[in-house]
C-alpha cells in the first residue's frame, strides 16, 4: 500500500507564496500521474494540477500562470509552487497518485492552505 505524505500548507496573506510537497512511500515504476487537488468548504474536490512521470503537465485554468507543478522521480516526490495566492485558493489540498498499470488511486491526508485578504 503506497502512502503519500504531504507537507507545506499553512496561512499566508494574499499575494504570498507557499510550496507544497508530497512524497510517496515507495517508487512507482510504471507510468503514472501525480497531482494536486483541492477542496474548499461546501465545494467538490477539484483538480489543481498534475504531472505525468515523463513530465507532461496539466493545470486548472484558475491557477495557470500562478502555480507550478514539478516532480523529482528519484525522490518519488511531487511539488506545487503556489505564487500570487488569492483568498479563493483557500482549501484543503490533497496529493493524488495514479499508476496507469493498476488504475488504483492513492490519496494523501490533505494539507490546509489558508489565504487571508
């Protein structure tokens, strides 16, 4: 059972930056996607950004130009650099791993990001 451990959330003022990290407990050899989703109170969980193991990136329109996703395959880790944060970015951010060989989805425990105005 792969475990995902997230870190880097917190409280920041609007316009500030945060960097989230998510480390997988073991190396996923097969082609896979790692990404970040978020869920605000009363709303559905939504994709923020994801990246495949060969580096193809995908972003939600609401974060394009402000957030950057990256990964270090040697460390089994995915990062989310969040700049120019807005109060509407406030949510619990979840890391997701999807190995395409098994299609079993793994989720992290979530990390709170709060942006004050």
